[in-house]
C-alpha cells in the first residue's frame, strides 16, 4: 500500500496506521507482502501461530510479569505450522485461478480471498529483523488478522518494511511454530510500506529540492535499520525507530549537513537527565566536517514511557556537558 505522509509540527505522520482494535478495510489495490513463495515455505510442526486472544494473553504474561513494548522495523512472513495446514493451503491455491502468476503471487491471491480466512488464522506470523526471526505476532483481536494479511505483498521487494508496535511477552512454546522459540508479541499496530515511498513523502523545505533530500534520507533510514541488535525492544531503539518513522527533521538536517560537506559520524541515544518518572531518551546526531574534522551535534528528545512514543523537544543544537 502506498503510505500517505503529511507534515505536522515537524513530525512525519507516516502511513495511514490502522488501530489494531478496529477491523481493517479491504484496499482497492492488492495488499502488500513480505511473504516467501508458497513453494519455498517450509512445513512447520506444531499448533497454529494465530493464537486465540485469551490464550495469547496467557502466553504473553506467563513468565513475563512486566510486558515490554516494542517498536520494531522488519518484515512480516507467514509460515505453515503443520504439514496439514500446508496441504490444505495448496488445495485452496488449486481452487483459485492463478494462471500466469508466480508462486508468491498465487500465495497472495489465495490468502486474501475471504473464503480462505480460516487458513490465515492457522498460519504462523513471524516478524524478521535483518533476516533473523525475531517475534511471533499474535492478533489482539480477531479483526486484527486483517493487519497481518495486508502486510503480505504479491511482489516482495528488498525495500519493503513492516513496522510492528505492540507488547512483548514471554518466549513462544516450541509447539506454536515448529520449534521456533522467540518472544510473542501482541500487536497493536502495523505499518506496511516500502522505504522509497517513505522517503518520497518527506516534506521538502522551501530552500531544498527533492533531489537533495532523497539520498540523505535513504542513507539515514538504512543506518537506523542496520544498527546492531535493533529489535525495537529497548528504550533506545524504540526512540530511534519512532524518529525514523515519524520525524522528518532528522532527514532534512542530514541533507543540509551533507550540503555543507559534513558526514553523519555518530548516532547516540542516552537517558535524558530530565526523565524524572518518565522514560525520556536524548537522540544525538553527530556531523563532522570532511575537511576540518569540526563536529556539530543536534539532538531530539523522545518519550518512550508508554506503548506509543512521542516527541518531547524538536531537533536543536546539542552541547556536550
């Protein structure tokens, strides 16, 4: 789906997010997917990954009295939990007109059909980050299944990104997804988009051109995505991922700095001294002049106390104390 991003108080109001408590509408165009083709989806043993809401709550809270929040950037995949589910899905594909379609397109075509919704409830939904299985996703409400289905793309691209916001609980029992033992996540919100759409939707300042913003924005976004161990579970990574999705100023500042022959040499996240009872993170961007090695630092404060982070202060110069 093509996200619509608008500027509001210097925030990047990205991607028409759907509240996971509300049923998602069926888009006019085909939903998008990071799924692998049917032929390459390995059979997995165990019960279905789409755990019923009450059971999911029990699994999430077991051995996890304090449920943590996540704000993770990755890709959503659907996997078959048992050979029986895989064979049943193959029969569903056989009943569907998939002439001339690739395996991935055929998988998508069958999955989005309303009469096959029972199969969508049986697959195991996995969120991968940098190619690593990171979370098993659990709908908070049966209607939330639409959020997962809409993350399926008929023609996947390396630029595809799925943002998952939710509550992380205990490790999944091996029976849920063929022995895959990763944290369960009760989903509250999902954004599915491609990075180019995100970059093209960044508001362009009057003194800049789109050609100035795009390369800088792409580089900054990819650097945040590739940060070591960024699973979107720590306060630091949640703050960074929130800014990557919601705050366009970090991209326009990068473009402006590159125009002055400066390089982005560091991105640091620290607990703010102003936190108090709240969890507030200072995200500091360091730019270094390529000729003189003189550094300039800018920072922004993000509150990550609750499920949904929010901006506390806008981007401004930072001075070491």
